[in-house]
């Protein structure tokens, strides 16, 4: 394989389509990482488990004047580039309803407005990292909700890069749909995207020093003034919120110690045959993808290295048309935002309760959040109404994976899951109104659950 030629071809295609500055430099780094043998892999036998982390519950509540001072330097950033394609949709995932007539973005807007009201006088701008497809409708919603602040943007665009052929690492060509020749570079793209769009400079010029970043599908991620005050006082350049792992996190990234410093390991960084990744007793601390960034420290890093911070490569193997398994095999080069903990000197991790990590990745998760297992408060807090670990739902993918099919099977709304530990559904089961699930329940379809029926218990 002519690696020099393939790298040049990918960079040339990217430049032709307008990829510039920090994003081009970051792409160049990832291409060179791809050509390094075993790049980015982290074998378990080279890692050590982490000891206890400092806990959010131990951080003091700052005085009101200090809280306002710190929060007025914070910008809340939500990663909002994702579409609901895994659930059969073509629009922004954040516009899916999580409660009746209330979307993810509605909840986020309520959270931010409530924080502004609680800490009178703070700006607390909300900023979305959008894709071109999610931008219009998402920004419109924020404007309608009154989130706009003078002189500050409501969003910036994530980057995109060429998909490359798996066989020769050259840019793939797909004339049937040229848009499929491109992909986002993972949420680690936030660092070059902030710089390349000029957003980083705009925020710093406005006196915004700190960014709290999280996924738009994680409604537990509300900016906490205790972390903000600790982050500022300790002059931490980067912090990652971690939570205690459970069996449900076996596919998530976990923290570990590697050669004396902290790293984040994702599933794509595990060598073949290494089966310890799912050991949640050994790897106790799991990434919430809630991070805090000192924007001035980031600007200083990028002043000496345009592609900073240097993140491990994640190689995502797909087909150029994800709906067609017979289409050309490709590689998408990605990176994880939280992996900056391993490359930014002085980076820290803080232990947070499970309530700050409730992402909705599948319709299984969506059913739990829509049910009475969570209460949505007037301030936008999604509070667990269950005791213990909470319900684990597993729905038959054939009938429930796509949101339109899912909704058809809950025509009168979700069942009560407040006292459910586990619900497993195999086959086609339709739920009537006011159904209650208690304890552990297994259902096999085809079946209709009558109105008012109690399952389990």
C-alpha cells in the first residue's frame, strides 16, 4: 500500500471541499496514526485500574457571589450533530420527544433558563455543535425558547472528512450519493471545530473561560456550580466526569492508568482476543462524556500544535452506504472527546452520581425515560423515581428498534416502570393503557397487554 499517496489523496480531497486549519491538521494526524501498526490499541495487560476519584458529593457549594462569578464565565455546549438514523429517523435526534410534547432540546433549554434564573445575572450561553442537517431546526427551537444572547452564537458546525477505502486507504468514491463519501470525525472533533470555526476566539473575547460539554441525549448533564468552582479554583485544564460502572456499561469507555497517567479506553481500542473489557469490577470508572474544558488552556495548546489535543485514533469499519452491506468497505477515522484526559497535562477526573449519566441511545433507553421511572421537574431536571439501579429494558429489535414501530406498540403511552427491575420483550407485543410492570418480567409475542394490566409483582 502506498501510504504516502493515499494520505496525500485524502488531504487533497478534504482541502478541495473546504477543510482547513485545525481540522485539516487533525485529519493529517489521524491518517498518520492509521498507518502506524497497532495505533491506538490499549491491551488490558498494560493497564492498571484506577483508585478512588474525588467525588462531586464532597465538593462544597460556593457562596452565591462566587457562584455567579464562575458561572458567568461558563458556556454550556451540547453535542448535537446526531440524527435519529439508528431509530429510523432522518432529523435531529434531539428533537425526539422524551416526555409528552417535550423534546430533548426543550428540556435542555429549560435547564439553562432555570440556571440563569437561579443565579441571577449570569449569562450561561448555550451553544450547540451541530451538523449541517441538524442546524436549522435546532437553532430555530433555541431562538423560540429565548436562549439567544447578544454577540454570541447559538451554534457552530462540526467538521467532516472523507471516508477512506478499507483496502488501500484512498478516498472512497460513491457517485450514486456523493454525500455518503463523507463522515463526521467523532465527538473528539470538538477541539479542532471550535478553533476552525472561530468559535473559540469568539468565546474567549466575550470573557467565557470554561466550557461544560455533554451529549444532547444525556439529560442528566446539568452544569453543576460545585464542579465549576472546583475546576476554576484548582486551575484544571480539562476534567472528565466519571461514574461507577454497571453491567449496562460494558460497551462504554472506561478509565484506567497507562504508564503512570490516566487514559480513556473505548471498545475500538481493545485488541482482538482481549476479553477483560467488560469487567466492570476491575474497570470501575466509566466515561459519562460530560467534560469541562478551560478554553484558554485549549487555545494555548493549539497555539503550539494546531491539532491539539492529540487523541488516540478510533478506527470505525463500515460500508460506504451504511444501509447496504454489499457496498464498498470503508474506514472512518474518529476520536473520543474524553480521551483528552490522557494527553492534556494536569487533566483530572471527578466521580459523579449515576443521575448525571442517563443517555438515550436506543428505544430501550427511550422507553425508560418516557415512563414514570423518571419525573421531569419544572426546572428541567430528569429525576429518577425508582429505587436502586433502575429498570433495564430489552426490546425485540425487529419490532421496536425503529421509532415509528416502537410508537405503534405503545399507542397509549409507556407502561409504569417505576417498580420494574427488568423488562424483556421477545416478539411483537402491544401495550394497552395504564399497564404496570413490577419486578422482573419476560414477555413473548405475538401478544396484546390489556389496559390496566399488572405484569409481574
